[in-house]
């Protein structure tokens, strides 16, 4: 359970928020079901476990679970517990913009990262499938905010297969991940990038010190390793940039 419900997730509920606690908990759990972190058939925590994990009352936990059941995401059976009945299916991606690859280590070396969450975690189902992980297999998860000259310019979420958590996670505050990967035998041979725009949700807005709903530049980077003549995805990274403090530029030359 610890691999799915990290401390960062547990702290997403706020008693200071005008949104009722049961609805906050329902929203967190729904997101984990929809993205496949809590996969089809998975047994949900009990009301007592949820109450303890999120520091809420059992009544609050029960109401959140009832909302999930009413929406057809979970099924509750007396004596058998509550199980996920929503089956994740990947959504089609239309007209992705794949740009030229750019080296990012220099940017990492000229900024520092505030680590919000880290650990060997079980990724959402879509990422598990891309990383070719077996059910229950974990990957290195990092959640960071990058800061330069006192300005928070990027919210970084990454999942990496084939590497272990360093003895001191603070390594990632100043050391580029690509450098750490190379030092640990993970040589990236191919990278793809996709750019789009999104609105900041409450969690990201708080992390970047911007109003909720602010426009952000979203970059998804997939890094591959070539093994036995075929490519395998080893690292999935999504970055949400504050355009007030970051611009993405490309300088292309025709061959």
C-alpha cells in the first residue's frame, strides 16, 4: 500500500480548503483509479485504512468510497471488500508535436531541484505498459520543482525503470538525472519529446506559486535504451513549465 499511497499523496487533503474532505479524498482516489495506479481488480484500502492514511474520520472515508461506487468505479461487497471495476484503456493521442532533441543537462546544472516526493513506486497503468513493467513491479519515481534565481519554473514528474534509488536522494537536487543514469549503466540512445499546453491544477499551481488554471507549457519526454537491436523505453518524464519564467526554443538547420 505504501508504494501506491506515498506521503505526498496522503498530504493532498487540506482541512483549510472550502472543498469538503470527503470530496477531496474522492477526487484523489478517483484520479488513481482513472489513471490506472489502482488497476482493474485491485482491492481498495478499507475505510479504516483510508482514515488512518489520510488522517480523516471513517465517515469521511466511507462517503468518499460511496461516491466512487455510485460512479461505477469500484464495487463494494460485504465480506469481500471493495475492488476497482473501472478498466483503464489508453486514450488516442492526436497530432503530437515531436521536436528536435535538445540536451537538458546544462539547464539542470544551472538550477536546483526541490524534491517533493521520491521512492520506488508502482506507476500508473499507462506508464507501466510503456515501461514494460510486470503487475506490481515498481520504478524510480521523482516529483520535483526546479528553481533558478529564486523562481520556480518547472514541475517535474518522472518514472524510470532499470535504476535504483540512490542512497542519498538529495543527489537529484543538483545532479542531472541523465548523469546519474549514465553512472549507473543506463545509456539513453533515443529521445522523443511532445509539447502541448495545459492548465495548472490545484496541486501544480501550489507547487509553482501560480493561480489555479494558469496556462502551462507541458513537455513529455520519453528516453529509450537500445538492447539487442531493439529499443525499450526506460524513462518517462513530464514537465510543466511556467511560461513566465521559461521559454522553449529550437534552432533547426536544414541538412
